[in-house]
C-alpha cells in the first residue's frame, strides 16, 4: 500500500460520551493524528491523507470554527520541528479561496519548511469538498478549451486528474472511516473510484495502532482486480 486516506469522524460524539464540551473532542483527536503518522512511517506508507475540515463544516457555530482554526495553528506550531525530524512533507489540499486569513501564515510555514522532505507525504484536506474540487477542475479544462490551449477530444482521465487538487498524488488504496458511519462525506470522490473502504466502530480519538494494523491486514488479503 502506498496511500492511506482517513475520514476521522466522531470527535464531538466522543466528547459527549465522556461528558465533555463537544469542541474538546477535537483537541483529543490531535493525539490520533500522531498515531496515524507514526503508523505510516513505521509501515513505509508514502502517502497519508486526512480530512480535517470540509466546506460543509463552515456551517458549524462560530465558536467551534474559531476553536478548530486555533487548534490548526497549534498543530503547526507544535509539530513542524517534529515533522522535519521525521522527514514528513505536509500539504494542505482544498479550496484556498476559503482558507481563513488567520491560519494562512501557519499553513504556509508548514508547507514551506517541509517541502523538501520525502519519507511521508502528509496531506491535510482543509476547506475541502470533492464536488467543489471536480467543479474547479471542469472550469480549468473549460477555460483551456475556450482559449484554444486544449481540444475537447483531448480531455481524458489523466487531464482531469492533473486538474484536481491532488495532482501528482496517487489515488488512495484504502480509505478508513471511524465512528461506524458508512459514507464518504464528499471526500475524494473522483480519487476513490477503486479504493477499498474500511469502517471502524470507534470514535476518532479512540483509534489505536491496532485498529490501523487490522485495517491494513484486511486490505492485504483483498484481491484487487480493478474490474478485470
């Protein structure tokens, strides 16, 4: 496996179960990110993509959004030196028009200071929505056709893939979703065409290395025919 993708669901439900304020579940969820990164490094998985904030999440309360954005800044400040030591390259993939101004400096710092690293490619899907990504790709291709740069007949899967925010990144082999929810939630819809999907019956803050090991073990036992 070269690309593991994760939909980390259940932070708020974990907090509710533990009689905590709902937003505190996001804080606890940071520990789970660390577990996932260490797991990929240990198992020589080259790409890890994690859904951290969707475009739909902008519908949440101002209090929760502020907390999440402050938490993202904290994640950068506390982890940039560690990621450099671990040789982890970090990228934020999403609609940059929606990136809040307060987090842009932290994002730019993290991406710049880890750009040359190659042990693990860690992609944070931030202000991300797969439908929006596909619309953006279609507009790019339509503009090229309009300007005479591209012929309609030359639009194919490769040109579409190169127009997505994940260009240059292989499609995920395995997508893991926590919290026992069987849906993709607008996550990598185009890229997930042949991904295996594993749903775990635990909240994101509860995930362990054993959970990830079991998912990868199941993945290895699957015969992937890609329609053949």
